[in-house]
């Protein structure tokens, strides 16, 4: 099967390719909102697992991911099959992930059924197979095009699909309950998650198969026999200064954003005393989707970093006021959620496009193409940020005296306000300061690509970010077909 060549920097991607690449992001969103927002509350309030146990298990699984994600990325860069490096992993992983969703969303009923053990086993398998799908899938993105601005458009489709999938996932519990006429009791909750899992599991497999049937991989620009050990590759990644700046800023911001994702149901019910959490989620995600194309235009005019920094200001400037709200302030909260949502899509798509640019820089300084390894590190960042958000938030909430399904004490409500609004806003301020040091703009990226092409021809080139540092690639056989 012929390998796909990357798009020239000035060539636009066909819409069909963008949609095919974006499709799995829509269904992978089922692992986002339901697992971090609805599933913990379902297992504590319906299955009967303690809040601290849920937080500990999710955090423990994410610690495992800290090892599995970059290792899988490292191996996927070197894997050779007749179907490519990434595509077989996506196909097999989507099947196993779908099975894990079915089991996690449908725990056994009745006392003494081992709800905690059931949750621990299936949350572990779900995130393991999520890695098997997500790391190769995201590694396909930087291979599709090397254009600075076209990448922003491509990842806006992918992350727009992720937001749309998250929106559907966020509204699906209420929608399923309404369509099926389910009551608000334990049996109604179980039926709700059964139908959600039955809808999403086959959809996940179908979207992944569509993606890998349309998207082809470019030749593996890496010598698997001479690429060096795993720890050496890790050192190379951590020595890539633009990537470290981007990763650190994104991690701090992602940790902050995962706190409200985990606590919104608790905050809306016990602080605002409102039954409309689903509506607020709808406002936030819908606003993010609608405004995302505008951020692509802003990025094309100002640059990716500048657009990202601006989106953080918009997102944080509105959300910090949420700390001061209380019972009866639902309308004010809805307005603040809308304003905050304006910047939401950009905080997802723009860092992803910037990540692809730092992978190009790694190619220049290493002579190898290692999308999988970099996506593995990026995935660890996202998962640890989410795990810490869930683990720390639920642990602190439990320590403050939270008791399910009863009016909460003033101490619990104060803790919810701090964790839900104040801490995320402070995280975004710190992320802004770190991200302002990111050095790759449009002109620097063009210079990096020119230097890569020169190095492939055997010439000595200088690092555009460090002009005093020059290098040459001795082994052009790393680039088959060139």
C-alpha cells in the first residue's frame, strides 16, 4: 500500500480528509465528560463506592498512564506492518476500548457485588485501551500536513469534533432519560448509562475505521535499529525547549480546567442550588464550538501563541467571578459560562497545532520523526492533569465533610467555590506566564522546515532558534525514498 506524503506547506487539505481525521475525536469524547463528570457521581450515589475510593482509583490509573503513554508512543514510532505503524493499533484498540466502555457503564447491581473492584478493573482497562487508540491517532495529525496555518485548521476540526462529542456526551444523560421516560432513582440511572454505552461503543469503532480507511501514513523517518534507547529518547524530548515550555504551560492550564469539569455537578447543585447543570454545560460547549472558527482566523492573523494567550485571558477573566456567586445566581453564572466558553475551543486546538510545530523542530535537531513519542508525553500531561483534578478535588471535598444527596455545610460550599473557580483561574494565570516564553512563530517555523530540507540533502544547517548551533545529518538513509 502506497504511503501518503505530507502536504506541501501551501496546499490545503480536502474537507473529506479533515472530517475523516476528526471523526474519532467525536466518539473518544465519551471517555471525557461521562468518566470525569457523571461516572464518579454514578458510582458514589448509585453503586455505593466511597468518594475517596473513586478519587484514589482514578488517580492511580493515571499514574500508570505516566509510564504507558510515552512507551507506547516510542514503540509505535518503530512498529512496522504492511498497514503502517499507527493504523493497526487504532483498529484493535477501538474494539477493546468499546468493550471496556460497556462493562464500566454497566456495573452489577445489589449489595456485595464488589462495586469498587469492578470500577477499578474496568477504569484501568478503559484508560489502557484509550492509550492504544489515542496516542497513534493523535500522532497521525502532524504527519498529514506541515503547513503552519493549515495545521491550525486541521486541529480545529479535530478539537471541534472533540468539543461537539463532549457536548453530546454531556447532554446524553438528560436526553436518554427524556426519550426513555426514566425516573430519577437508581434503576433509572442504571438504564440511562446502559443505553449510553450501547450507543457509543459501536459508534467509536465505526469512526476509527473511517479514519484509518481514509488517512494514510507517510514513510517512517526513523531508523529503528539506530534510534537509541528509550531513556535516551526521553532525554531528547525533555531537551526540546519549545516543547517543554508548551507542555508545562498546557499541563498547568489543563489541571485547572479539569477541576470545574469534575465539580460542576456538585457546584451547581450545592452552591447555586440550581437543577440546570446540563444546560450550563450545553452553553459552555456550544459557545466553544461556535467561536472556534473565529479563533482559527485570529491565529492566522496574529499567530498561534498570541491567539492562545488571548483565549486564556477571555476564559479566565470571566470565570474568576464565579467564585463570588451563591444560591439564586444561576442567570449570572450562565452569562459568565457563556463568556468563558468563547475562549474554550482555542485552549484545545491551538496548543495541539503548536505541538505539531515542536515535533518539526525535534526532527531538525535529532534527524528523526517521532510523533508517537511526543504525543505520548502530551497524553501523559492531559491524563495526569485530569487525574489530579479528579483525585485532589474529590479528596478535598470528602475531607471538608461532603455527604451525598443532602444540603451541604458552609465549609463544603466554600471548598467547592475555591476548587471550582479560584484555583482554575490561578492556574491559567501561571500558564499564561509560562506560555509567553514559547519561541516558535510563523517565520521561525518556516525557517525550521527549510533547515530540515537542507539537512536532508546532506548540508550543514544552523538551528533557527539557536543560530550559533550548527549540525549535519550523516545518515540520509533515515529518510526512505528521499
